[in-house]
């Protein structure tokens, strides 16, 4: 597709109404970013190092941790770079890449939550056939498909956005390149593209959410059939962490992309929470509510402590 844009770079203006707060925001966001990376790396090490955790549920949790490592890394390094007093400029290709990888990882994570809901559905509703249905081959295919569908969705959205001519203002009133703010800078009518983008961004999460809702409706029905109170409690506990993580994931998506009238400051605040805080909270949710993960984490931390003390 021919690129008719005369803009060669964009200027990221950052989070609205945060002038003179750069130093404080740099320290705060850097802390969140480091904790997010370290927390996800520890979860990966805990799962990989414990043979008890080599199950489909933890396999998908590993992939979620990988997504939560790369997802904040799309926008955070550049944001920290200009908050520390460096240039706010980003190239045209860099802006397109940022938008692509942001939606690629976000869509892949959305599909992954759907797959994890299906995994819990099979585990609770068909426990005797769980290992057959969720075989290593099936898990690998499902994990691959989440990335493939995420790539297709992100390619469509990026092409949709950057097929427009950008020939005028190049100041992005945001802290990274995203669809709503980029469309404002286009030198052409964008109403049709906004509608298509709205349907694309809204339809995919909504479809996944409905599939998750269906899975958990069947799960709740199956759990209520369990006669033992202890059995019901254990079944609910295996799903609660996933449900909390889903809420943290979908609330920002709904607030940012499905509101009719955007608010730059609110959108930026929600995006920062979504990019930095949610990936960090996911690890706390899954580790603090799971005895096996906590036990494996303690072993990993003990081994790391022993290594550094030598």
C-alpha cells in the first residue's frame, strides 16, 4: 500500500495536564515497570522450575506472563525516555510499530483469557476427560492461534490507521501512538474508518467476553451440582483469580474504546493503569490465591537468595 504521508515523525506530548510532574511520574512509572517485569519473570521461573505446575492451566499462565512482559514494554520505555528529559519525537515507522504491537499483544491477551476460560470449563465440567481434551498438542495449537489472531487483528487496525495521509500537525496528544489520537491528525475524512475501527476493536473483545461468560455460566452450573461444600469451595477458588484478572482487563478496554465521547486525560490515566498496573496486579492475583504457585515462588526466591549470597 502506497504511503502518501509527508510526516516523517510524530511528537508525543505525554499525559495531559501533568506539566512539571515529569520527575515524579518517571520514578513512579519506572517502579511499576520494574515490578511488572520482575513479577512476571518470577512467575515464569516458578512455573518452569516446578514439575507439579506443568499443566495446561499454568502453560497458559506462562504465556500470559510473557504477554504481560512485552505489553507494557511497547509504550513504557519511550515514555520513561522523554520523562527523563530526552526527545519526545518518534519516527513514522516507530509510531506504526508501537500501534501494531500494542494491539497485537492486547488482542492476543484477550484471546488468551478466552482460552483460559475454556480450559477451566473443561477442567470442572469434564474432569475425567481433561487430560485427553487439553492435550499438549491442543494446548500448543490454542496458544499459537491466540498469537495468530492477535497478529491478524493488529495488522488490520494498523493498516486501517496508517493508510490515511498525515500531512499536517504531528503532535500526538497522548503518551503513545494509538488509534483515536492518530485519527485526529489525519488529513482526510475519518468517519467511516472510525466506525470500522470501533466495530473491530469493540466486536472482538465483546465476542471473547461472551464466550468467557458462556464458559463461566456452565462452570457455575456444574459447581452448584457438587454436593460437597469443600468441593465447591475448591472449584470456585481455581476460577476466582482468572475472573478477577478478566475484570481488570476488560474494564479499561470498555472505558477507552467503547465510550462515545473520548476524554484525553481519563483515557491516558486508564491506559497507564492498563499498561503498567494491571500486568503487575495479575501476577499478585495468581500467586497470592494459589498455594502451589506460592510454594514454587518461595523455592525460586530461596534459590536466588542462596545464589547471590554465595
